[in-house]
């Protein structure tokens, strides 16, 4: 990697970096029950608001930042979204962990409502399908998606260094797809370093703990694996075993899109029973393996902003990859907004590394083995003598991590040299110490605090939730920012109303048209 960095001597990496965040936050009552209240009208329309929306449930908020070059400005914007939202939430608080507790039956979790328009109905019906296929518990697991890109200026300069004669769009896409393959290979590092869900509440399971091999952490309903880091990323969390039959190839855009399109056009008999007897009542969008592309879970997605009515694969095939979405970051319970600056800086370095390091093809067997790496680290990442598959052989996880950090440090030093700072280097060095001293990891810290304070997962997380929500409520929201967000909320409600008035087709015809034009 040091040789690659030397080749980039003339490129100012830091000025060409772009990133944005999508952060999910579950609203709960002061007692820790998942909120059954609708999305607050003061926050605007969940369908059309660019920054504050919902995910699966009315209770599952999603905060979306614009794209930023400055990571501190991005985090400040995310904080302002939290401050504004908490003002509208009454006595409810934001749940401070990726893994939820279900103190009531799953049926009480309200599916997100996006209004009466065709596109809004499509979003809600899609979620009804998710509920029937996987259950609501899995769908209210929350996390953080880190959206990463580099400017065209960077790719133009890098293309010269690589001596590529491809059109710029094709070159960009090939490097982003290269990054996705590397992310699969090194994805285990993210739950190891950032994992913050080492235990779960017994209420989350619909089977006996022994069916999963879980152990009791206490006698109050907390379950865990020895050495766990991120149960969210394990097969207990937001992963779909029923999707194992799907073969997605990340070698280039066409093969990636082909795999997804096969899944959304291949009938799945097990899902046929979800359809009701009344053809006018939609319980899912269709009975195929995937209803739409977004149903496929992966720790990384190559992305392109879509136009109205356009599918993700159509956008990729017509205009190429625009950015990478890393989806494997747990909510950090020790940050009021779920992520901190050091994490962002490390992710910058990690993703630059994945983009710059050349990666050969990713076959089905390798992809399967890399997923197994993530599962092993999610369940037992802090255990001594853990081994992982590096692409050719089983190696010590610690030794492999140390090798990676040599390259991370080279990238961090270049970024700091450009910025006249030490922030990137300090962040990388901090996380490097976690390789040997896992006591500083969030995953271990959470379990230690639970044990020291004699608290179960639920009571520990509820306490953290009250603490961070109160901390945010004590902060002051700039009056100009508040007025801008109020105006944005009103604008989004008006936009939703206009969309609803403009619909010309009934929902059945709309759905048929959508799938026809996106195949």
C-alpha cells in the first residue's frame, strides 16, 4: 500500500473525499416499550422529507445527512436532526442499541405509513411483505449506513495513474466494484472494532435460546455468545437465511444487477401463501424470492441515486456506480448520535484502502467463506486464537488485522499530511490497540458495565437511552436551523399531497407498470 500511496503523491485525497450518513433510531416509551404512536406530523412527510424519514416502522426513525467533504459538519448536521426530532417526541426516548427489546407482541409494532399515493402504498405494502416473510422483530433492528465516494477529479487523476483507457464512468464503476469485493473480504473488521450489540434480550427470540447455541448472561433475560461483538450482524440479526439461494456476483455491474434481477423475478412457492384470496388486497408486492432489490441484505451495496420510478439496478446499469453504502456499523451507545468522529475517520481510511487495493474476482465459494468470517467475528470476535479465511488459507485474526493496520496507517498519514493534522493517524492508532486489548471495545465495555451494575441488556440499554436523549435535549438548537427544518417539514407535507393528487393509475396498474419498466 505504501507504493500505491506514493503513486498518489500528486492527488489531494482529503479534498476529494465525500461521505454521508443514514442513521436509524427506534422510538421507545420512557418504560422501554417500542412506540405505537405514528410518525409526528411536525417532522414532515416520511415519504418526501430529505433528512427525516422512517424505515420499517412508524417507530423506526431514519436520519439522513447530505453529502459532506467535512466529517465534522456532517456529524453536526446529524446532531441537529436529533435535537429537532427530540423536541417533537414528548417523553419518548431514542433506543441506544441496534438490537431492540420486544416487551409486547410483534403485532404491536406499527408498519410505516407513507400516505395514499401509489408510491407511498408501494412502500407500505413492501413492508407488509417483510413482516410476513421475516417477522417484525428483525425489521426494527437499527444500524448506521455509511455512504462513501470520491469526486470525478480524483478518478480522472487515478485513471491516469492506472493507465486506463476506459470511459470515466466505467472506470469509476470498476473501482467501486473492486471496493465492494474488498469490503466483503475485510468486512469482519467492522463488527470487531465497532460492534456494540454483544447481547440480546430474550424477548427478541421466537425460538428457544438453545436452538441458536446462546448462553445466559444473567437470570434476567440477557443472552449472548462468549466473545460476541455484533449480534446484529450474526444470523440472529438482520440477515436472511432464506436468501442463501441467491447468487450475487460483485465482479462487475452487469453480473451484480443480473443476480438481483433473477431474484426479483423468480417465484418462491413458500411466499405464495402470503397472498390473500382478494386480489385487490396486497399483502406483499409479489411472491418472488425478493419483492424488490432492496430486500436483499448485504453488508455493502454499490449505489446510484435513482430517478422517480427507477429501480436501483436500472440506475446502476444506465449511469454506473456513484457511491458505496457500507451497512455494517452498529449504533454506538456511547455517542448521543450513534457514531463519533473517530469512527468516521477510520471508515474513511478503511474504504479508501478497499478502493485502492486491487482485488481479483470474487467467486461463490470465497463470498460464502467471507460471510462465515463475519459470522464468526459477530459471535466470537473477542475470543483468543480466532482464525479466519483470508482468501487462500485460515490465518490468525489478530495477525491479519495487524497487517491491515500497516496499510491503514499509510493512508492516514497521507490524509493528515494534506490536512496538517494528526486526527486520522490518531484514530487508526487507537483502533489498532483494540487488536490486543479488547477491553476497550464497546462490545466488551457493555458486558462489563452490565455485570458491574447488575443490569440486564434491557435495563442497561434503557438507562443509556435516557442518558443520551437527555444529553441531547439539554443542547441548544440554533434558531435558524430550527426554522429551516420546520420549513422543510411543511414543504415535504405539501409535496406528499401533490404526489397523491397527481396519481392517474390504480395501484395494481401502477405496480405492473413499475416492474415492467424496470426489467
